[in-house]
């Protein structure tokens, strides 16, 4: 499979929504016409300057883009190696990269005349972003969230409610992100006429993986321009964390055809990637399967039953990964590694102390890998890590994990 | 002529609609489930749909989700589902069995290995919810080559433009999903369903069975008047979930079958 690299890594998906064998449209017949309609609408919008003008305006004045590319001087000194830059997507409105994509999908929903927006959420960041943009445009918003996550992410649940969204706790299955996504699909199949499903990551049936990637690619496009301006050349190394993989794909995609740029995705290794399967590292610890509308690497047992992931970060706690990552993994264009809960917790504290930035637990995984990698690289190696979310939501989890009393 | 085609031909000659029942294989355990399956033909079931349990049944309501969890909890695997079909087939050569479920367990076993084992066990057809016509190369075409019917779902959102795609590569019968929604949800309305059945029958030339939201003998009778067959699943599975003994489950199935056949 790896013998003949393509001329470009940026042309996918094909007309069937495939990245190699990954991706596709594995949905029930009821949803198929809706997905085709969405694809048609997105194809139109993609080349419509008015659509992108509206996006740019909202990105600039509502989200606060471009997010800074920040030279992390003390972190660089502390680690003693590569020159580390942080792409500050945690400074976006709502505190994470999620809103980049939500804005695009809600503008599409408006173009399609849909009045009711549904979304799934794990940690609550995508739910908060969706509730926010729905409030901004006066749309009904229903967020499905595993009952377990509702319990452990109370501040975000309250935020969504303040923003006027209805939060539906999902008790089916094992009551986490995967089950929330099942329940959102069940709602969509029931309310096909007026409902738009706003997926939070680069997964799901075609066209979602490509569409979400395109909306998140603003991260990589800005990084390219900002690095050219700061250093007069492209970065040498990119690092981002991966649950479903939307912040990583957003940073990586504009650089895929620059062979000198080394690209690394960091999965959540939980308690360690081994036969206990107490992790959420689909690429390092899973195998290809079909779930939630696409073929991709999945955590599953020998009989093809889906396993529950584990990660200290609720946002990475998903047994699958976007199909384009699966393809980039098999093609060898992107390196995928994993770090454990404990390593992420250490990195979380390192960022607080050296840079005065409280990171979300998700990018703390990326930082944990940077902490291992940077010391092995020369000082002229320009490394960009995507700081994709801020950590206010995680302080309770971290306090519990390090044994602190609030 | 396949078992499915023979069954629909003989029912047509008798002027009857088919009664199709769904239960989840291995729910609540292998032995109980096999006992129920073996009793279905005598209870009036014309076509048996046997569920292959999956952890993430995205098109199913709570009743069938829970049935799948019970089956998985009892250690049901796809191999055991095929064992069950083989055990049934040893004593019944005429009642068609259709396996219904989701693609990943099949993909995990390997499509060719699965089809060979299914054919060997005596399976007649497949309904795989998350494989629309756009993904026919995955399983539908190989199944057809292996001599298994690939039965398609048609839904209220399947408009006239899509019907030819739905009709392509399918055989046996078409399963018309009477509502937009999940299994066991809202009630199906016979008056609304009738013209849809006509539309699907005209486009495919196949018998049309109607399912989703049919829960009582009366509802089964009403649908049987306008369709070639009636499918009941959640209402039966709910009784198994409540701990009903096989005899009680089969009594309920008989009342549904009588409703469907008496029309």
C-alpha cells in the first residue's frame, strides 16, 4: 500500500468520499438523501465568495481570528532544543478550535433552510461552540451528551443551558461520546425535515470529514503565513493532539505536500497502549472497521464489537478517528504516537508554570510529546504545536488527579 | 427458486400477506433464543429475521438496543449467530432466515469468510442497515454472487429519483420503513403507507414488507391489507426483555401472525 506515494496528499476524498479505503458513506437509507443534499450544498458554498466572505467576517469579529502564533520562549529554554511556537487557538471565542467548524456548518444550515441544529459532545467544547453559534443566529439547538460526561463536565453543561441549548443526557450503551453520537444519529433519522446535524470532528459520513477539515484548515493556513512572516520560512515540525482529529487536520492539511515538514499526531494513551485497551489510541492500538458512517481505525474486539476508549481527557475519549488520519497513517505521511494520562498531566502543569497558559487536557497530550521530542532537535528546528483549547474546563479533573483540594 | 421467493409465491397463491418476525440472536441467551426461533414457524411466522447484535445500533430504538446488549452480555458472537441458524436449519428446510444488523462485525470477520459461513449455515438473505446502495461493492454484490439475497430498506426519504438505485442489486423483497425514525418508535399508519407501498412495488417489481412501529395484532392486520408482508420486531423483543418464557413469547407472536394472516 505504501509503495506508490500519490502526487499530492491533499486531493482526497474521491467522489465516493474515500481516502484510500477509508471514509465512505455507511449510513442508513433514511439519512442517505440528506447526506447527498448536504454534499451538494457544500460543493456550491465552497466556491461561493459570499459564503467565505461571511465566514471571514465572523472569524475576524466574532471568533477573534487570526489566532496568534506565539514564540514560547521559556518553554523553549526549559526543554533545551527546538524553537517552540504555540498556535493559540485556545484564545478563540468559546476557548477552543471547535467554533471554526461550527460557524461553517451553521452558515450551511441557514442556506439549506434548516431551523433545528443537533450536535454530539464529549467534553462539551463542541456543544458549547454549537450552542453559542445557534444563539448568535437564533436557531434551536439540541446537544446530545453521554450521561457520564454530563456528570463530569458540569460547567460546560451549564454554559450550554445559559446559551439556550437543550442538553439531552444519553443513558444508552455506556453513556459517553460514542453513545451521544449514536443518539444524535437517531434523532436525525427521526427529524429529517428541519434538522441539521453539526458534527464536531473530521469523522462521520462523507462529506463531513472533508467539510470539517476545510473549515478547520484556517489554523494551518494562518500558521503558514505567520511563520513566513516571523521566520521567513516554513516550520520544520508540527505537533497536535488527536481524538477525532479536527484540530490536527486543520493544522496539518495545508502542509501535507511540503515534504520537509515533519508532522506528528498525538493520540491519548490513557493508562498505556496495551492489551488492557484502557486508552483511546485508535491508530496505535486499533484496526480498520466501520462506525458512525465511515471506515477508519477503531478500538474493537475480535468480533468487531466497539470498545469504549479511556482517556483523562473527555475530548479525546472516542474509539475512532477521522478517516483521513487513517489514510495518512497508512501512507506514512504523518507519524502518530501516543502519550499517557500521567504524561499529559505533567505537561499541563509545565505549561501553567513556564508560559502562564492553562491548557486543556487535549493539547496537554500534544505538549507531553513536544517535551519528549524538542530536546532531541537542534535549536534551529521550528516546531509548531497547536494549543487547541484552554483548560478552565479541566481544573476539577486535574485537581482530582493530582490530589489537590479545591 | 430461493426459499424467500418460494415463500412469497405460495403466500400470494393463498392471497395472504407474509408475517415477518424479528428477534435478536442470543437474547437473553443462546439456548432460550434458539428455542424461540425453532418455535416461530409453528406460531405462524413466514420469514424469520434474526438480529446480529452490535454495540452501536444507530438505527434502533431502546428495545432492540437493550436486546443487543443482553445478547452480547451472554457472549453472543457472529459465529454463534451462524451456529444458531445451522441448528434451526437442521430441523426446517423451508422457512427463510434473514440476518439483520450492522456491517462492522461482518467486515471484522471478513466478507468472504462470512458469506461462505452464512451460506453453509442456511442463511437466505441479509439486511445490513448501514450499507446504502452507494456502498454496494462492500457486501451487496459479493452476497449476490454467493447466492444470498441482499434486502434493501426503502424509507419515506427515498424519493422517486433514488428508487432505481434502491431497486438495483436487490432481490427477495423490499423492506419499507414506514416512518422516519428508529425501530419501535412512532406508530405506522396504514392509510399513509398504502401509496408508498404501491410506489416501491412499481419501481422494484418485488414484494414489499412494511416494518417499524407495528406493535399489535390489529396494526399488523391493517398493514397486511395494503402490503405484501408485515414485520414486527420491537414489540416481540420487549417481551423477551421483560423475562417472558419462550411459550409466552410464541403465543404473542401467534396473535400477531393471526392478525397479519386474517386480513
